[in-house]
C-alpha cells in the first residue's frame, strides 16, 4: 500500500464520518442550509472510494471487493443525488434511513478494501523492477 493509497483510505474515513454527523443533524432538522456542503463532501467521499477501488483493481488485491466498491459508490452517489424526490412526505424517513445505510456500507467497503490492500502489500514495487537499474555487476 502506497502513501497515496493511505491518503485515499483516510479521506474515505474522514469524509464518511463527516457525512454521517452532518446527516444526523439534518435528521433532527438542524443545518438544512448545509445540504450543498453535504453533497460536495459526499462527492469527494465517492471519488476517494472509487480511487481506492481502482487502485485495488490495479494491484490485484481483492479484485471482487474492489469491483463491488466501484459499483456501490456509483449506486451511493446516484441514490444520494435523487433521494429528495423519492417517497416525499411523511414516509421519507424510510429513504433517509436507506441513505444512511448505503453510506455506512460504502464506508465499510472502503475500510475493508484498504485493510486488504495493506495486508496484501498491494502496489509495492516488485523485486523484478529493481533489476532494471544497472549495477556494478552488470559492467
């Protein structure tokens, strides 16, 4: 796991926690004017999640999990952008609950993927690449 992968993983964790806290404020009807910020940070969250998933696919570490994470991120952003129009009225709490669940699952997928990439030593330079640099023995 490279430093860039760690940054992506940390961004997923920090933005995810921020999203849950801000969403809970909305649930209690506080700070509704911050909805554009919630959407912006949510976009950053999903972009970081996708970045982590692409890095996971490229490394070969947990390819199935990485593919699921990509798809889940697409669903999460689509659901988040349209949730206000789904089941408006008194029953909208059901959609809000689903939105929270989708977000928490996305956070978990990102965290598990980052842990598996770290455990697998994903995206470390391979020993064969070291031989590309000429040494004194080659002279």
